[in-house]
C-alpha cells in the first residue's frame, strides 16, 4: 500500500529502499510495518477524546520478512483523537539480545483543496535533499508544490510546521508538531509519478500533500533491551 490522501502509513525499519550492504536492502520500499497486520492492544473513550493502541512484533510479520530482518522487536502505535487534534506516537522496543538500527516515519497524507495553493511554513533557511533534481539547496521561503516534490529536511530546528491551504490566513490548515523526531519529508508525486502508481488515482495529486515527521536522514541505533519513542501532534489552524 502506498497510501491515500488522508492516511498515515508507518515507515519501519527503512525509509525508501535500503541500500546494500545494509541489512534492510532486501526489504520492501519503506519496510514492512505499513503492509503487516497489526493487533489492537486496547481502546478507550472519554467524553472529549478517543484513543487506541496497536501492536506489531517479530512474531506477527511474515516468515519472509523475519528472514530478511532477523531481529526481535515490538512496536506500539498510539493514536489519540479529539475534536481538533490528532496525536500519533510510535514506540520501538528491542526485545532481543542483538542491537539493530532503523528508520521510521509517519508518512502523513493530507487531503487538501488544491496542491498548487498549499504552502508549508517553517522550513525556510534549512538545507535539504531534493531527490527529484538530485540537489542539496537551501529552502527559500515557504515550501510550495510547483510540480513533483520529494524533499528531505534533516535535523529541522523548528518544533512545528504549518501546512496552510492557501495564501490567505483564512484559508485554514494544519499545524504539525514534532515529538522526539528530527526530520521532515515533503512529497507530492505530481502527474507522471501518480500515473504510474497502481494504488494512487491519476488525479489525486491535485488534492494531497505529504508532510512527514520521522528519523530518516540517519539510522537510529537501538541496543538490546532499549526503547525509542517519537511522534507528532496535528491540530487545526
């Protein structure tokens, strides 16, 4: 599954396609977490919020993936929703006796009115990797979507970004606050890439943008018995 314009696929344990000789090289694009069957751990509901926890561990992934990535792990994904706020957190626990390293990313798809008018505020002045043009420029002003965009901003200093749906403040939008993660990816496949994606409508790129919080510029090393947690808070502007 690639995703759809209102979802949050979970990237783990590799961002993109792993490169040899790293152990993730043979795994699917973005790893196995987003294409594995998770289990519901618990759900709660109170008057102003609902929450749920989901789990995935080495016993729940396919034998093929266990052979390709032979580590013992436990993932806990926590989701909390209120009227104007969505919180999502991923906890990674190394339950085995071997250290491993990993990438992770909340590959958030935002359904928006018009991709040509959207802007991402809060990344100006940051160096980034432009994967479309194979360049490493500095961001000048707000991020816009003039065509295909696939950009990685490492070690972002601002704790929050605004995804604004238009040039006017009244156009509305979403604020993304990072929690324990440093990197941001901005993506829109535009015309040609969208046409070549089997589970993505040819015209869906007009109404979506991915602004993704995670740890992808470098792998996170996790010792045996160690844990890591990161996430994001999304709120309406």
